[in-house]
C-alpha cells in the first residue's frame, strides 16, 4: 500500500472543493426561483426615487394618517378628514414579492366615508406590500404597509 503524501492531500482538497462548487451549481438552482424584480422599469424608477422619499417624509409628518383594516370583504383603507374626491387623487399598488402576477395596481375613488376596499376576490393568501399614494392639493404623499392576507 502506498503512503499518503501531501500531494495526495492537495489533490483530495481540490477535488472536494470542485465537487462542492458543482453541487451548488447543479443541485441548488431553486434559490433564484422567486427572485423577480419588483418592477420592470427598475432603473428608470430608481432615478426618480428622491420624489418618493420626499412623499414618504411628508406622509410621516401628518398627524392623521390613512388607516387600513382587514375583514372578510377585503382590505379597507380609511382616510382622515380633508381628503376627498374633489381635492385628492388616490392610488395604490399591492405588490406580492413572490409572484408579480398577483400584483394589484389601481387609482380609486373614495366613498362617502373617505374609504375604499380592495376586494378579497383579488387577494391570495400571503405577504403583500401595500404602497399607498395620494395627491392632495398638488402635494404628493406616500405610505407603505406590510400586509399579511390570510
């Protein structure tokens, strides 16, 4: 029987490393299965992101913020007094991080109670990011909510 030398050790170490790398490439490609970008126009929107930061700061400074609640009929968003259909434009994007086909994007009209409902029929169980955007008297506001729909 041959003696085990340092040359054999180096060969075994390199062979083990190569087998490890190849196994990571071929056995675990599922890590990128759900790695969709949030938007197809990522780079264009990145350049305009300062306006989003400013809108979020303005919304954070508000004394009364829109509130959301969940019920069997869907996700209800209620706005404070002073925001209505005559002086405001309200829109939302409901992003699903694992499947962009489940995203919902819409401009809405508020009802008599200054509220609107995202119906349960368009929602699937899972995690969403609700990006609420409204313009009141030509000033942008934006709030983001993490929503778990069950």
